[in-house]
C-alpha cells in the first residue's frame, strides 16, 4: 500500500482529500501545518506528498517540499494552491512536482491521474 502525506490547513478539504485517497488504496496521514509535516517527515518516507503551497505558520508548502525531497528524492510531489501564477507553477516544477493543481478542484480520477 502506497503511503501519502497530505499537508492542508483547511480542515474540511483535508478530510475530503484523506477520504478520497484512502478510497483509492493509499495509506493516508494528514497534517495541518508545515511544521507538523516536517516533524512527520523526520521519521517517515511517503511515496506521495500532497501539499498546499500557502500554509499558515513559519513553514510554507515549498519548505515542506524541500525537506521531503532532500530526505526522500523518490517521493512524488503534488502541489495544490488557491493562488496561482506562472511564477508559482515554475517553482513547483523546479521543486520536482509531478502535478500542480489549482483550487477549487474536483475529485475526479482525471484531476489526480498523475498519482493514481
């Protein structure tokens, strides 16, 4: 079973993502902040990291991705954001994201095809 870490500060969306990916056969852990994610990554290597780029607190989603990629280069990265733009998309690709998904998004298999 592939393991996924979801880093999303919006509780309802975090729960929906967790339910969706659990139903797709992932073992899912979800956290609400960059700090929690980095702590979890200190002891675990996810197969997939789904991270919101804009997070409250000291660490952004990009900080979490840097931590994950530094420790676990094979981890697949999916970035989601409500604040788009070419610069953010470029950064996502530079950080090794396999997908960059704008909010609001749907829960169709087509949207999440890169990881399913």
